[in-house]
C-alpha cells in the first residue's frame, strides 16, 4: 500500500442495511460485519435498492462513532442513490455530507484478505501521521475492480479534519 490521496467528496445518499458493532467484536471473529455481508449477498439486496446512482457499486459506511477506534459504531452496506425517498422495507437511508477524505487503495487479492490488511495499514498510517481522522463518515468503495473476489481492489475513504 502507498500513502493516500486526498479528495473532496460531494454529499451522498445511501440506501442499504445496517448494524452496530465494535472493532474488538470484529477482531474476535464474532463480528456483525461478515453476517451483514452474508445477508446482503445471499438475499441479493443490491437489486432491491431503487434509484441507484451507479450500477456495480456498493458502499460500506462506518458512522456514529462513540469513541473513535475503540468504541461502538454503525456499519451499513448499500448503494448510493439519486433519490432516497423510497426506502424498501428492512432497509435504511443515510445522508453522508460532503467532506475531505484520505483515500487508501488496497492491494489486489482475495477480498477477505486485502480489506483487513488495508485497515491495518490505515490504523498504523494515522498513528504515524500528523493527519487526524474526523470519525464522522468513512466508507469502502466496492466497484468493478472488486467484482472478482479472488483479485479484488477496494478504495477506503477515511474522513479527515
């Protein structure tokens, strides 16, 4: 992995499914995130999301941080939409305001390996950097580069101050 690029993102509206979890719970192998992904994929929920902004693009959003890296946060899997007024039953909507992000691109490889490796790099990078995380909204972008699970590449957007 290399140093991130800094970008400014416009406001986005997302529709999808969500849960609450902690990094500790996820690291112990009893996390909510794999269960949510399993449901999203098994039930093919992406096809139920109306008014998608782009096809073949899934976002996983981290928000509502209670204590930075240590605390509880919300996790959502869904798609950016042009109109969030029609939310299917069992799904939620979230507005992500525009902001400044450090964007990290994972290595290529199996998706279950490269995403955790990228997060480990990100945590270390912020510990050694003068750049501060905002702990507002962070998200992973799964696009055409991540359709092939064995050779995926993912962008991770971290909100910065």
